[in-house]
C-alpha cells in the first residue's frame, strides 16, 4: 500500500512542477515523518480580509518520509478546492531533532489567477514537537503583473510577505491539527488564517 502511495506522490510532484498553487496554511509539525511513513490529510482555513470579507480555503495534502530527518509534501488547495487553486511542493529537514525539533521547510509553487502568472517560494523555520509548534514563515511571490490577494493591498511584481504560525496537534498516530497562520501583507495589512485539519498516517 505504501509503495502505491509513494508512486502516486511522485507522479503528483511531477504534475506539480507545471500546475501549482500558493498556500497560506501549514498543517504539519516540525517533526518529519519516519522513513517509509506516509500521511494523508484534509484541512480548512478561514480568514477575514481587511475590508471585512470572509473566505474559506480547503486543502488536500499528503507527506512521505524519506528518512527520519526529512520528508516531502504535496498540497492542493482552492476557494473552494480547484478554483483559484493548484499544487504546492515542499520538503522539510530536521536541523535539530529531539524533544524540541527545529526544522527548515522550503516550498515552491506556480499558479495563475486572471491574467497574472505567479511563482512562489516559501522558506520557513518550525520549532516544537509532535503536539505544540510554532514558526516563522516567508512567502516570496513574483507576479507577471500586479494583482490583489484576498482584497488586501495589491501584490506587486515581486513581494516578500513575512508571517508565522502557532499550532496544536491532537492525537497520537492520526491527528487533528489546529493552527493560526498570520501574514503581514504589503502596505501593512495583517491577515490571519485560523485552520483545522485531520490527518491519517500509514506505514
């Protein structure tokens, strides 16, 4: 079963190189999956934009352990799923494993919205364990033209969006994920993304 999942993930990674998305959720702890362990999850994030409009974003995601210190992930998201969405690829490496794990995660995406083409890069540093975690995140977006995201100030051709996350994972093997992501958009708009997710793990 794991080998079929692994093959599906690898095919998805190839597809993701040409049809991607941006992601404002996290839905993972700093602790990588163990080698040959896989995870499948569903998540929903909601937020209120600066003008008071409310949105919901759905996520379908999976991860696969490459070693006890590294895993990779594939995530599809949309408003709802498949609309204004695509695929994000990321890899996570535990810089400091142990009771308090420090992990570096890096993701990449490409997606289109209206007439704009965006490429996104997502470095983040996650700290914590398999239950409580937090982290610092950056999103660098390069757009073929300026666009508006979530009714915040327009995103220019190249923008760096700083942010962070606080989260709680409930459960031992299969988990419920509770998190709040927050980002400082251009011109000072602060947008918060509370989310809830559910994960199933396989060996």
